[in-house]
C-alpha cells in the first residue's frame, strides 16, 4: 500500500484541482439549483478516475450517479455519497463566496466541501492511487451518489428497493466522517431518524395596523403558544407518547461511549457557550447527544423583520421544526402524535405539513467484522486509536442500506469538528483529505483479506 500512499501525496495538487471543480458547481437541492449539472459533472469525474459511470433517474430533478469498477476479489464495497448541498445563506457571513472555492491557511473553503464533495473525491482518489500501481482494485466498488440527501432523500427508498441487485455488496462506507478535536478518526455506525415539519397559524386575510391588536387575533402569538406546548424548560418533549418507542442503548453501546474521549471543552469554546443544556457534562452529556430524541425549532418568522420599525399585526406565522428520532421511533408515528397533541391542547387551527418524507434511525452492531476492518485501517493510517461511536446525532438515509439491503455500514471521511457543515465558511483541512484518502485505500486492502461474514 505504500506505493499507493505515495501516489496520494504526489498527486495532492491534482486532487485538489478536481475537488475545486466539484465545489465550484452549485447543487442546492432545497432550491433545485444546479442538480442536473452537478450529476453530469460527478459522472464525468468518475469516468476520469476509472469507473464505469452512468446517470439513473431518481425523482424529477436530481439524477442518481452510479459508478462501478470490478476488483480482484469476490468482495464488493458500496460507497454512499451525495452531491447536493445546503443553501449557502446567509451570504454576508462568508469570508469568500461559497461557490468560489478558496484555499486559506491549509484549508479549502466552499459550500459542500465537507458535506459531501470532499468525500466523493477522496474515495475516487483512493481508487486512482491503487490503479496507478498497475494493480486492480482489491475489492469491487460501487458508488451511489444521490442529489437529494439535504432534503431528506425522498426518492432513495424506492430506488434502493427497485435496484437491490444493482446495489448488492458486502458492506457500505457512509458519506461522512473525519477526525475529532484530538486528531483521532471517528468511526460512526449509525444515524438518528428525522421528521421535519412546518407549522402555520393564520389570522386576518392580510397584515393590519398593530393598533387593532385589541380585537384582531395575532397568529404570531398563536404560533408561539403552540410551540411552547411542545417542550418544557427542562428539555422534556411534552407530546403524549413521544418517548414510548425509545429504545435504550445497550450495555455495550454505553461501554463504548463511556470509553470515548471527552471533547466537551473544545466544543463549548468553539461554539462560544458558557455551558451546555441542563448543565450536563461528561458521560451524561455524551449519552444525551447520541441517544436522546429531540424537538427543535429550526426557523420561525412572521410579520415585518426588516430594518427599522413597522407597527404591523401579521396575517400569518410559520415555524420549521425537526424531530431527531432514535430506535425504534418512526416519523409517521411522531407526526400523528404531534397533530393529536396540538388538537388536544386547543391548537387544531395550527396546520402541520411534513415537508420531507422523514427518515428512520439505523445502526450497525458494534461487533460486526466490517467495523473491525475500518477500525484496523484507521489505526494503521492515523497511528492512533480510532473512536467508535454507535450513532451520529444527525440523520440520513442509512436505514435503506442497513435494513433493506442488509449491509453493515460505517463512516470514514475528511472533515474535522470545525468544518462548519451547513454553516457559512464550510471547510476541510487539506491534511485531513490526504489522510482520509489513505484510510479508504487501507479499508479496501483489509476488506479483501478479512474473514467472511454473512
């Protein structure tokens, strides 16, 4: 593998140029901007790196990019990635334009560079490095790169069901990952599910003068009161039955979390916080982050929000709310309970619309042999003990791969804690890109020789 590692070092400038190509193309799924162009570019770059690539229909606006290259063993590794990105707003907080990739102080800044375009290119670079040695890949590889992850992957479930044979593999490497504050690689084995909804309250047919607040109902207040019924000040979600299906972590999962290093001080300082919710710290803090479901107001707006004053009583108020779900919660169940809660609390006039299809939680067992492969490869490349985490606190469509395809899934990637995913000035460190690429090489080599698993 040393010759492949050397190739990664020697060709780092070429890989950076191609990563900049990917990041320069806007691909904002929430706004339906640049998706077909990005899909075509991704397929082109795949072809340049030695894969057979093609575009497959997956909904109306975002083709799925599929890539394949046969290896010299009977094993197949499936890579899941996505080419769509979050909206870049607020634009005024970017130090350089979000779609004009810029290198500063050993970091590449661009919208989507950490989530998830650097991982796409890193995996392709790993294949290129192995092929440059004159050998075939140690395992066959398949790429599934979708363009709807940032809006909840509404069409991926059906795609996976319809293409089971095409996606048949022995394991899946997930789209995210990287190192922690201490420089240890994080290997994550699961994701929370999610339900994302929009709440709306209405009053008069148009905005009116605020002097009429004595007699005209204010939907902004109505919405605030409805939202305040969802959660108390101790962070308990008050929706009846919300916690009924919550599966507690296993003793082994708790053991792994207890052994993981604490990064709370680095996280707190990075976010500019005096402390965390409920005064939590240590083991309790880690467990809450990984194993607790959430109810979060993601955005709220009504009336006049521009500069200066405007005495107006708004006609409509809206809020976006997400619920992060843990095993064995489902988005359908929580949506039904949310609607019932609002009705029972006297807010039947507040409408609830599920803006995304929702996603189910998923986890791979800690003792699966593929986890040991990824762990050993990380130990070899990074020279330190990796951190195994049973689940991320975020969400994604992993359920389709663990449950529908029956694959073990683990993460490996190129980000670090200050990559600012979904925020202005998103970035990766170039050194993490290099090490993440070498990690992929090591995973494929070790997977070839690993004992069989069912």
